[in-house]
């Protein structure tokens, strides 16, 4: 047989497959009606595992066995999505414990940020809430989450990602530990300066203080001056304050121009971070389950079964519902070696039907799902 004849056979088989697929989805629709009427969950993990085992046993090679497992996993995934869709059509809309509000500013009586006056976090706070914001600073990220928990702050402003140094992993971990939620974000351009006491020159500097990420972002400049000792601090503004208090011309801080002005330091060298487009994304967090009307981004945290294909199937809920996933990060799960928690950002609003359909599927099929916020 030539290629043309073989392709004709493939076309005939494919037509039969499509016909059988549609018949299967009709039966799945009837199953959905039954489950809705009887209050049963869509996802039956044990049934699906047994089905996979059965269809694999019908194959005649290891290659085909693997292929059939992937094929039927997808077919059953599509069946579930049809059932989730029918649940929405029948009025069984996913109810989310989040309240839509018109403004954050009316309830921003007290806002905290990590660091000290002159920190980039303070700049982000002012940029988001305005010059008149009633704000205070705390020493650590955990302190900021604690301030929300004990009610001493209504909102906290925290860095979560830098365009060159990557994520702030501690903040990701704290978002899963505390019942706090993201309600806004603010991006700040980062322009690091080397700051010293008045009269200090570059050749005087023996020690530089800054946050580890700021040291990393300035690594090219620091490599050119390898004789300068680098010491990490919890915040850039803390570094500027220390240099100001010590009044030692051999010390310098890597911090913002504003921090230098606040602590009476002079700029020894401007723009020492190597990336001209360096910026940090800050999140605005509260302990209330609220989201702004018109919010367009959703952040999730997921734990999924530690087995082949789990992440692949979870991602399909975004694809099927036409949702644009903009970011995915993983963090190790404490006390569970080589298992990871996934953080996902995607475009959407909690009032959107496509978002609700995706969240319903994710909630049923993931081991754990937490909505971190809509902002």
C-alpha cells in the first residue's frame, strides 16, 4: 500500500474516533445529570484509576499502554469539564467566600511595611495608598503578617518578586501559613545607589551593607570592587540607617536615593544595579476575603498528587476555560521531601463564569487549593 492509501485508512479511523468520542460525551452528560440530581461529586478518583488500569490491559505493547493511559486521562478530563459546565448551567454555581468592594482606600486606616523609612516598601506604600497614608514599619515579613493577624494593621505592603533577582520566597511561604489575601499590587522601579557618610569616596569603602537581593542585583559593580566586604541586612533602609549611625567613612549602604536623603548620606555612585529595567513587584495584603470590582488577576496556591501527569492535568483547566496563565512558581513543602507547592497567577475575575468553572475543577482535583487573592 502506498502513503495515500495509508492516510485514507487513518482518516477513516479518525472519523470513527470522533463519532465514538461524541457518543461518550453524551453519556457523560447523562452521568452529570444523575450526579447533579443526587448531589454526587464530579471527580471520582478511584473509578478513574480503575478505568485506566482496565484500558491499559487491553493493549499489546508497553508503548501503546502508555499512550492509552494518556489518551483516556485526557478523555476523562474532558468529561469532567463537561460535567462542571453542566453544574453551572443548572444553577449550581461555585460559591466563593470573597466579597467584592469598590475601594480599598476607605478601609486603609493603618498600613504596615517591612523595613524602615526610606525602604522601597515605603515608596510602594505611598505610591499605592497616597502621601497621606497612615503607615508604620516592622522589622520582618513575618511581623507584617502578624500585624494583620492581631489587627494592628489593616493592610501590609510586601515585595514578592524582582525582575532580575526573582521571587521573595519567604513571602510566598507566609501566604500559605497565614489567612491573608492579596488585594492589590504596585511595581516600583529599582535604582540602587552606593551611599556613604558625607565626604566618603569610593576608594574609602571597605564594607557594604544591603539586603541580599540588592547585593545580587548589584553583583557586577561589586565584582569590579572585590576588595569590598559584603554584609547582608534585612532591608536596604536598615543598611542606610546603620551607616548613618556608625559615621564610619569605610562603610557604605546600597539603598535608594530617598533613603540617603532621610539618613543624611551622600551618593557615592548612582545606578549600580546592572539591569536598567530592574523593578520590584509589591503586593498589598489584608486578612479580609475581599477583592476590588474590576480586579483582573487571580493568584492561587495548589498542592497536587505527587505522581506523573498531575500538573499536566491541572493546567488543562486553564486551557479549557480560555484563561491566560501568566506565572507559575514552585516552593518545597515543609517536612515532605521532594514535594512542591505551586503558585499560579492568571488573568480573570472571581465573578467570571469561566474562572468559577476552572476553580471548581481545580478544587476537586487538587489535594489543596487556596485562592490567594483577586486584584
